[in-house]
């Protein structure tokens, strides 16, 4: 196990949290694929643990996302028979709620 730089630790941590390389690039303002390959070369055991953690975190994320989308559907159901103005202002799109949930969870 070799010592890693702070950037390498951050990339492997964000990867294990379930973020894609594109999301890691925007979060760290650096190319993460090159850093990830450096970590693979230095410490394969840490990468294996990160992959296992990634699968667990993604499964948990999917379960939480389904719960959140169910809440949004219930919220939208209350405004289904309302006037057009209320529908436009109070009904939340499922895609918008999914994106905002992803951004909130990645913080």
C-alpha cells in the first residue's frame, strides 16, 4: 500500500460514493480518469474496496431515489385537478426532482 496524494484520495472517495467520472471532473476541476489510473497502479486493494463500496452506495441511492420519487408523485397527485396556473407552479417534474436529488446527494 503506497501513500496517495490528496487528489487521489478525493477521486477514489468520490468514485466509491457512486459519482461518475464526469461528475468528479466538475467537482474537482481536474481530469479524474488519469488520477484514477494512478491509484489503480499504486494500490489495487483500495480500488477493489472502492468498487464494493460503490455498488453498495449505488443500491442505497436507488432505493432512496425511489422513495423520493414516490413522495413527488403523491405531492403532484394533490394538484392534478387544480387550475392550470396551480399546475404550472406547484407540480414538480420527475426528471427535475431526480436531477436535484442526485446533486443534493453528491454534496
